[in-house]
């Protein structure tokens, strides 16, 4: 098949930023391995350049965002659509429900090319949570504009992919509340992970807690520092390593101050934009994976950690319970309950039999996120267009 993927694609496989980049990259590589011709249309980047990079079955098309804001990428939408149509693809797969994703999806659909949409998280929920955390004109604008754009594309969509049953349940609720006029045909297919994670093993004898997630309020890093301070106050010798792409500079400043103010700051490490090699090394040096998210649709980092045999401690929000089975592959607590999270982490650090049971279950459960298996499911959906 001749397949077009539209969505964020990493500038380098050595540094993949965010779950959407990881998903578009992983699916694209699996499709190429299966012998399909794939053209990827990366979203315009501020400071980027217009170019195409062809390598056998794979071509990456990149566009510059000549404006000052991410929304200025919309100005390149017509050119992207023109270039997509010129390829005469068998199917177009659009990733995300933002303004540009929605515009391209609707244009391709109206043109008559078979098209599939993947919902990567729910912008309506993400922006609502951001507005609740910090009411401001900026967050109000993002909530109104981005929620409207998401609902518009969902109302026009005929067939979509969601990564967890949670997202399917939320969309059903939207329809019941009148936010959606109709429900599209929904296929629950998870986001996969790189096969490289299946070859890694976490550190059985380590006392390091690992957290991987963008440096933004949604990932709850400040709560995690609070949890770590509680844990260490009980006499634990644990260390904490936080890795994430820099998504919010103000929140990053708050986080670095919280680390500096911690009496255990010497045992807290914060790294941004690490290489893939360093990320793999981090997974192999830790014993427990912790994330205190306020909202997630799936969270591919949980599957990555589970593939290495690392038990999870996380919040029971969004689609996390669809990925992490409470009491089997990890523990789940309420958002904001840092004391319970500290207790859960302590149990996994000190009870080796419990840790081993969770580790074995996690490694087995992670097999469901193999991109090669997931790509086969998505290909069946392409062929049914």
C-alpha cells in the first residue's frame, strides 16, 4: 500500500520528544518493515526548513512554520494538503485532533481519499484540567479554541482509532451530553512501543525511582517531589531520576526550585531532552517507575517501563487503569495523594517477592504493545476503507 502519515515525526530517532512523535515513528517503521511505501508529513516547526528526505520506502516531508506561534502552522495547511493529494495515496492516516490535524483530515475526507484519524489524548480534557489548575486568559483561550477544533473534527470523522477504552467511554459521554452530534466508528488500538524495550531489563537491586514525562503540570512532577520527600523522611535511601522534554518553562522553574528546596536534593536528578541511548540506560538503572499524572489517555511510558520488567506506581486517572493493572503490574492511587504513593513505592522497594511478582506480570502484559502486532491491526483498518 501507499500510505500517508500526518503528524509529529522526530527530527532524529536518537531524541524522540513526546508520545505522538513516538507513536507516529513507531507505526511508520513497522509499516515500512512490512514492505509498504510510507510518506510522512511532519507538522510545520518554528525554525524548521522545507525539505523532503527519501530513503527507500520512506519519505519524510517537513515544512517550516514561518510564524511565531504553533497555530501559525495552519498557514502551511493548504500546501501540505496539495502535496498529499499529489501522491495519490491508498490511505491517509492523520494523528491528533488539533486545528491543523482537523483541517487536513476534513480536506482529505472531502476530496474522497480514504482517511483514518487517531485521537492522541483528549484536548478537551487536557485544556479543561489546565484551566482548573491555573485559571488565566491563555488557558481559557486554549480551552475554548482547541476544544472546539477537536469536537469539530470528531463530528466530521467517520472512523477513528483511540488508544484505550477510557477514550471510547469519554467520547460516548460527549455524545450523551450533546457535545458530539454523532459517534464515529471507534476502534480501540493501543499505541505501541519500540521493540528495543523488550531487550532491556530494569535493575533488580537498584533503589532508583524513575519518572519519564514531559516537564509540564499535567505530569504532576511537583507532587512526585513531595512524595519523594515523604519517602525519604521515613528513612528510605531511594534516589529519584526525572526525565522529560521541556514543555513548560515556568513549570520547569518551579520544579527546579522544589528540587533545590528538598532536603534530599542531592539524590534527585532532572534531565531534559536526553538521547534515546541515555533513556534506555535510565530504564536499566531503575527499579520502580512512578508518574503522578493528572490526566492521560494511555501513557506509552508505562508500557515501556513494563517491557523492562519495572513495576509501576501511578495515579488512577484517564486511561492509566487500562494499561496498569492495580495490584498486578503496579499500584494506583488518587491524584494528589502523595502519602499513599510513597507507601506504594516503599513496598516495592523493600518487598522483593512482591516486586518480582509485579515485574513478571508487567513484562508479560507489555507484549500487547508490540508495534509489529499493532501495525497489523491498523493495516486491516486501512484495507477496510
